C-alpha cells in the first residue's frame, strides 16, 4: 500500500516506508476504532519489536495488566515486550504508531533498548521538545497520508548519523527470524566468531532482549501464525515444525508469553471476533 491509497475511516491501516527507513522500520500504522463497544483485547508479544505510539485523541494511552489499569502519557515508546497485556479497543479511536524492526529503535532514536524490556516510557521523558513538536505536526497534517509523511520525515531526520547494527547482531537476527525456533543460539554464535559473553552483551544492548528470549518469541509468533491461517491446528505437528521438544513444551512457552494455553487463547480470540462482527452488524 502506498501513501496515496490511505483513507481515513478504515479501522487499521499500515504503510511500509521505502529505503533507507525500511532498514530500521517495519511499518507505520494507524488505528481508528470509533464507535466500537468497550471490551478487552489480548495483545501478545510481537517478537521483540519496539514501537513509537501517538494518541491523537488524548494525551495518554491505557492498558491492563490483569484487572489493573495503567495509563501512560503519549506519545510513548513501547519497549520490547515478552509478556501479554490487554487493551480496550474502544479507547483507540485515533492512534498512530511506528513499529521498528528489532534493533531499529535503538539505532534511530538512540534508546537504551535493554532498559526498556516490558516497559512503556513517555516520549517526552526522552526527548521533551521533540515529543511536543511531533504531536503538534501530526495533528496539523492534512489527512492520514499527511500524518504518515510527518512521521516518516521525523524518522528520516533522526536517521542522520544513525549507525548500523553490530555485524554479529545483524547476522543473528537474520538467522533467528528466517527459521524461527530452528537455529540454536550457540550454533549461530559460533558462526559469528566472537565470544559468548560479547555476543550476549551487544545483542541485548541493541535488541533489548537476550538471544535466547528473542528466539523463544520468534517461535511463539510462528505458532500464532499457524493458528491464524483458518485451518484446524494439529498441535503435535505444530510443535515439531516450530522447533519445540514436544507439545507440552509448546504449551508451557505459549502460556508464558500469552498468559493462556493455546486452546484458551483460540477461544478468547474467537469470542473477540464474534463480538466485533456483532458490533459491526449492529452499526
């Protein structure tokens, strides 16, 4: 999708920027849920990606950890998450965001990725003047394409002077994401030719997660993708294909990252989809 194709009013849209931003940014996205009923939507870890999120309707965003509601000033930086949380989609009426590739936020925004694990930080705490200016410019832009251009211009501005990922991290990310769950950390580290301690240090500093945790998240995401293809799920087959020792290993990791078993999650997601369909028909 190009910028010229974006239309305000659609509930979710995304845009993939061109080079050189595409080296660091996975997507720029827009969410508009005006009119949907209040509910809870489970958000699972996205594989270690960090995000920059702006709320154009309010100056904060809320999420839930269990029954406890948390609010944080927006724009905000969402660090690399390895645990699930919940949102109320009804509150996301005009939300704009940037999903960085692993390591991308660390390089473009000069952020301490390893200090932001499972953490959201108000952007103004990091860049006070830039946070206010960015929100004002986005609000003043005409149309959704204009808002995306403002974000893209800001990121290009920040890109000046950005360094590249450490070669060891770049190689490891390629291997870990190309074949989730099928490349052992020790094997990839041996290919790189640096010490185990140094590899752990640079990977965690640039990505925000340890290599082992990052690989577990990629494997978990591959299971979610298999669950979302609309076909019946054969769990023993999925466990083998995604690199788990057995089905029990899959269930253990799935619960660790989502807070549910795979079957509980599938039922929760189906109920959420049914509620959305009912609300759409009523509207």
